[in-house]
């Protein structure tokens, strides 16, 4: 298998401050780096209004991450993020797909 480029959009609990969101993202990105993947860019957008209510929340802290990893590593990252109660929503897209 070969590594692919991915984009992760993560919406975290609005109660977290920007530093806590950055720390949360960095913690989970260790999954990528431990599996010999690379983190290309981390962009924390901060608190934004959600398009629709999710789990009773109308706002969330957004973060967008570009990384390169094996598909199995990306699957594991998604699994771990979905187990965390501070993570409201995630979406992982493969950006190099043709």
C-alpha cells in the first residue's frame, strides 16, 4: 500500500478554548506520525456557528488538518476521534483521489 493525502475537518465541543482544541488535535495526530505518516498543515479556525444543531449544540470549534498516511492509519484516526466525547463531528476526505 502507498500513502495518500487526506484532509480532516474536526468540530470540537464549543466549551473548549482554542488552546485545548489545538492540544486535542495534536494528541490524535500522534496516531499519524507514529505510523510513519506526516502532518502537512494544521489550521484551527476557532469557534463558529454550526449550519444545524448537533447534539443540542449550535456552535463548535473547527480545525482542518492536511496529512499524508496509509489508509489503515486514517481509518484508525477516524475511529479514535469518534470515541472522544469532546469531538462533535469529523470528516476525512482523500484529497489525492482521481
